[in-house]
C-alpha cells in the first residue's frame, strides 16, 4: 500500500500543490512581517481609520453627490464610479470599433481594406499615453469655446467643454480618455477578429454561398459565430487591458480611482493602505470581467455529445 502511494501520480500532484501553497504563505508572512517592522521604525501605524476622516479636496467630475467635507471612503467610491463609467463605455465602444475594423480588414474593397490597415498599424504601434495626450491637448483643447461650438448632425456640439449631447455633456477629460482607450484597444481587437475569421475553414464560406447567402449574411450567421471560439479568449485580455489602462486618466486630469487614491495618500501618508485598496479594486474588476467572459466563452463552444 505504501509503495503504491509513492508511485501514484495524483498523490505527487496534490503534494506539490500543497507545498506551493505553503511556500506562498511563508513568503506572504515574511513580507508582511518586514512591512510591519519597517513601518514601526518609521513611526507609522498601519490601519484604515483614515477612510473615516474628512477628504478636504474637490473632485472635478462626479456622477454622485460629493463635497470636500465628505470622507475619504466616499471620495474613493466616487473615483471608482468614474473608473467604471469609462471602463464599461470603453468596452462597449471598442468592441464595435474592433469588430468593424477586423471585418473591414478582410473586405474586397481596396480602399476600405487599406484605410483600416493604416488605422490598425498607427494606433497599435504608438504608446497609449501619447494618444491620450493627443486627444486631450491637440483635439479637444483646440476646439472653439462654447459660444462658437461646432455642431455635428444638428444635435451634437463639440467645444472645449467636451461633447455636448441633448441629454448630458461629456467633459473633455472623459471624452479624450474614452476615445483614446477605444481606438487604441480597438486596433488590437481588430487583429484578433481578423485572425479569428481567417481561422474558419474556407469550406464554411463555400457552404454558405451554396445556400445562396450573401457575404454579409454569411458572415453574420455562419462565419462569425464559429470565429467567436477563437476570438473570445484574447478578447478577454484586451478588455482587462482596457480596464487597467483607465489608470492613465491621471495624465489628463480625469478623476478616476487612481487619481483620487493618489491625492488621498499624498494627504494622509497612508501609501501602503491606499495602494492595497487600489490593487484590490483592479483585481476585483479583472476577476469579474474574466468570470463573465469565461461564461460567455463556454456558451459559444461546441457541445460534444
């Protein structure tokens, strides 16, 4: 019996996993003890009591009520909502841009195919931070003032105040961040979509044509659903990148969670606690996106009988 256990592959797999978990726990304990010791030497106490203190700083753009007399916890909540606002809108828009550009990259039209190729190569091969600064300083801040705003399609106004829609106005900071993230991430998604479509066997195109389906209908009903099985895994990575890249909002003054957190630890000196909160926030967002996309990925996989 003893010899059979030592020769059992499953036993060694479980044992190695337990050893890995134990080593990880030891490392965490050592790092935590080292952190506590360093904080004591600096005369800094570790704790999150500062979250109940008055923030005493203003946030330029909020979706919920906020005033400087509110607590740091409320300020961080406002920043989180601002980050979610950009991330959700960005995921929605970049999906439209990326899928459209990816399909256009395979178009029979020479002009459409090459215009999208230039878009993908330019936006994919320039730094995102540079693109955000371009959208903010070279585009939105160069627009005329509100009195001389540019009218688009009769109901959208464009000025230094941002995008003025019939129901609300998008600030130049939010607009620049959203457009920058959308077109940057969309360029990567376009290549993912193109690769996914090209992975579908040519026989599927021929079968669709033999049924009398037009190219657009064949793409929507036959080709694209099959390509999703290849597209979704790398698409999830791009959604995660977009969510984490919202932290670059600090470069153009948009008050996201990282912007508010930076002000918080500058005022309170609680750098470790604030950084832990930021890490936990982005980890939670990333895991949520991963779970949702994994469920979607399972739904499009071929079910074996």
